[in-house]
């Protein structure tokens, strides 16, 4: 099915404690053109609110994925996953989930019997697709098995060869790909200072800031997070990029990024920043 380029992660939120709160929030998402959602939280208000919102739209027009194994109470056992899937389907009133995505399973966490159980759930139609996500090296092995239909993987303007090779491997196995982590933690606190002027009116150092990520917070009309999201959306192998939003206003701003083009010259700045970071990393290794 066609999914929106921006998908919304639904995590527990202290500001939305009633099903009606989530229903209103999801109606706003529909109005923004978002039709792809990933259930992360487990609060009853979230699950029931999703069920209420789904009554207002044709089921086939919305993509709903469930992320399994989230939080400290990770349970990839056959009974645990079966109970989780059935519980969400029954409490939302949906007939099926579009996908069940396993959250960063290590090689020893998912037994052959558990994988066979998931295949049976897919065959029964309770979950139409199986996905796997995370950054552990075990993900590469899971991709190569051909047992999964979806990959959930990090991708951002700082992604290197490892992430890009993972995208290529997923495409070779006919997997759909959902991106996340488009705004790396290290860039959220990127320096904002522009080059200072000298006493004579010119820049004291014309190359100051070149090769860094200061432009994220100094591009007119853009926020750093919006630029990072816009860059991730240019990656053709990503079917959608997952975002999180605490408010309707924040969600609307992120959804609107899909309709905007990257500012001219930003691609070159990104490549220079990546080149500078790679050079520093290589120098550190030599040291």
C-alpha cells in the first residue's frame, strides 16, 4: 500500500491520558496527510484512542505497525508475542496489523520456534508483514534470512557506509525500509555560532565553521530538525521516515517538511561536514 513519507511513532505521553486525547491527536495526523503509524507505547488510553480514530477512516487506507520488544520487559517468546499482537488487535477493534516489527533482537533472543510462530501469525492474516529493526550487527543476519518483509533502520546525514550497505542489502531482499534517527543526538547540540567579524569588517577566519554542522541552526526559514528530516526524505530506498511529536503543532511542522525542497547548496554543505567528520575520525585512529 502507499504510505506517507512521514510516519508517526505513537509512544506513551503524559499529556494524553484519555482515549479522546489520542483520538484528537490522530485526527490531526490524518489531516496532515499521515497514514502510517507505529505503536510503541502500551498505555490503554493510546490503544483505545487509536481504535476510536480508526473508526473514522477505511482500514485499508491506514498502515499500522506494532513494535514488539520495546522497554525493559522485552519478550520475544512465542506466547509473549502472540499475546501482545492479539491484545492490540482486540483492544483497537482492528482486524489485523499491517506489520509487527521486532525491536533490535539480538541473535540469541529470537528462537527458531518464535520465528515460526510469527510466520504463522502472518499466514493467518493477523499481521500482514514481519519486520525487524535496530543497529546491532545481528540485524544484518536477520536481513539475509529472507524471513522479514520490512527493515526499520537508522538513517541520517551522518550515516556512513555501514548504514548505506544495510539499506542496499534490504533492497536486494525486496524489503520495505522505514527510517528513524534522522536527527542524531550529537547534532541537536550542534554549534550555532557563525564566524566572527574582524576589526576591519571582514571575517577573522573566512573558513571558520566550514565542514561542520553549524548550518543546521543558521539556515533561514529552517530548523535543524527539519533540515535533517528533509535530507532523510531524499533517500530513495526509504518508504517512510518515522518521527515523534509531543504536540499537534510539532507534528504539523514535521509533516510539512515532505512538501519542501532542501535549500540550494545544502547538499554540498552536508558532504563537506561529513568529509570533515570522517577526516577527524581517521586522524583520531592514527593518533
